[in-house]
């Protein structure tokens, strides 16, 4: 009927990236200078090494060598392999200090 509110009581969907990746967190991290970075994985530098280098990383996407993009969700297991590219929100790397 015209003029009546037909609000949805329950929304269904998938949670992207992580359970705590809400707008406020993302907004704060961008305001603090965090950046989205793409890192190609290899046999020597896999997802474990990526997490060691960027423990605060919020992994958002995985791209396989053929270019297929996978959006990371909380309900899907992340599998990684050499040749994939991880796209993640990470802390901005410190600027190189000048040497006197």
C-alpha cells in the first residue's frame, strides 16, 4: 500500500573480510594512513610470511595467476598458493629515514 513502510526486519548476506571489518574500523584505518597493498605470493613468501610481515593486515581479495578474483569472506576458508596475489589493507610502511 502507498505510504506504508515496508522495512526488512532481517537482512541476509555474507560478512566480507573479517567479523570486525565494519565501516568505522575501515574509516579509522584509512584516516591513520593505512593503504591497500597487492603482494604476490611465491614458494619462498607465502601467506604465513605475509602475516608475519603484516600482522595487522586485513586480507580483502586473492587473485590467482589467471586473474580470477576471490573476495574474502568469513565463511570461506582461505587457500593460498604461489603465484596468487594478496590484496590487503596494511599499515603504511614507514618512510625511509634519511642518513646524515
